[in-house]
C-alpha cells in the first residue's frame, strides 16, 4: 500500500496508484485547505498530520510505497532558495520515514530548481539508506497540457533488490527500465525559467471527469486513477472497466459539435486556442471559462491541472483562495504518470 507524505490534493498519489495498482493507506498534510480536500476525497484513509512528529515504524510491513511532493519553497526560483536552511525543508523527516518503513518503492516530486539546489543531499541520503535513485525532468506539456510546469520526479528502490528489478521481478521496476543520469537533464534544465514556481501565482492545470453524480470517495479515486492511466481519456477508461461490468460516461462529440467547440475555443482563447483544444481532446471535456466576475476561475485552473472535474472545486467548505492555493501547489497527475513510465515504474 501507499503512504503519502505532503499529500496536497493527492495528484501524485493518483498517478502512483494508477501505475502500481496499489491503494493509499494513509496521507499526511497539515494545511487547512489540503486537509479539507483529503477529508473529502480520501476520507477512508487516515491523515497522520504533522510528519515531523510521527512514528513511522507502525507502517513497516504495511506501506510498500512511499510518496512525497515535499515543499518546494526552499528550492524554487520564486523564493529565496535557502535550501536546507529553510524551516520548510522537510526531506530529513521523509528520509527518517524511509529508514523506519523500508518501502520497496519511493516516489518524490519537486520543482526544477531542486536539481541545482538540494538534490545531491537527497540522493546522498537515499544512498546512505541503501537506495538507488533515478530521476527525470518532465514538463506538463509533454502529455498535452497547455502549460510547461516543469517538474523533477525521483524514483528510488532498495539497492540490494536491483538485480531482481532488472529481471522484472521487483516492485515498480520494469525489465530494461532506463536509468537517467544528470547529463540527460541538462537540456531540460535550461527550459523556461518562469514556470518552475510551485505556489500561489503559478501557472497551473488539470485530469478527467468522474460524472455528475456523487460516486463516493473510494469510487471517485478509482475513476480518477483509471483516467490518469489512460491519459485522461474517459472512453479509454470506460473500455478498461468494461470487463468489470461497470457503467461509465464517455464524452462523445459528433463532427459538427466538435467543429462548433473549436470555433468557440478560438473565440474564447485566441492565440492559446490550439493548446486549449489539445488539452480538451486529451481530457475529453471542454475548458471552463478562465475567469468569473473578472477573477481567475479555480475551475479553469483545476481543468488545466488535469484533475477530475470538481476534485478541488466541489469540496465543501473550501474557499476560492484555498482552492487556488491547493491547485498552485499540486502536480498534474498525467504528467506524473508519464514520468513514472519514463522511470520504468508504469507500463
């Protein structure tokens, strides 16, 4: 099962669940908005709260996968880049969790700036714990999103099990999976300095739709995982579920409707219409209006992040400010799933 730390709205975990087929057994976040989202979307699993105070030995033998999108502010170019001197630097506590649990797979996510500040320390800590690591930079545009949001993804596994993984027998590692070295990251690291922020004011985006009815948290996450694993395409997710006899709603558009939608997109988004239309086709649903009453629409940001419709914006009691804050700190699940494919975790 998956133990998620610094969970946010759970975007990284949707990707890891889709890639591994494992459920999430616990989450961890102290942010008030994130807690509301997790309580609504992951209400069947506990939120362990402050990870700096938690005894992780209780999860040994239970959590075989550990995920963490730990705070980016210590490494982001949008901040002061204090690195390990920043009080929000939580990786030492994540390393402690890894040492106490000894998971078979570790999946980490952070901003591109982490590549040049803090990554050697993280890799050294993992090596000291007996883990081999692979990492890659992936922009969200690689999966069709209308934005860059370049992110660093790190996968680590016990070094002693590496021989088994190479034979395709270990958890999370496929036979012949590529290893990524620093030279492979140089070109990507030079890309677009304006998109590595990981907080408020950041360019952000979204996943597929669950349907208009309340399916329950567990069912919603199952549907969301299916959409992530099929690139956000509801029709493909429906095909995957057909063998289980479960009914799905698939987005279908006659040719004339598709043409009308393209005309509408061009009128609404101008020079950005092609990028918006591409993401609409990936997600299988039209883009919401980007602004409501002259203010940025949280539903539009949610759509850009590839999230199921209403994943954040339909959470009871969540203010618009909290919605935008959570979305600004999140990860696009399709982007994370693509990174896991490149790193040999997902098929």
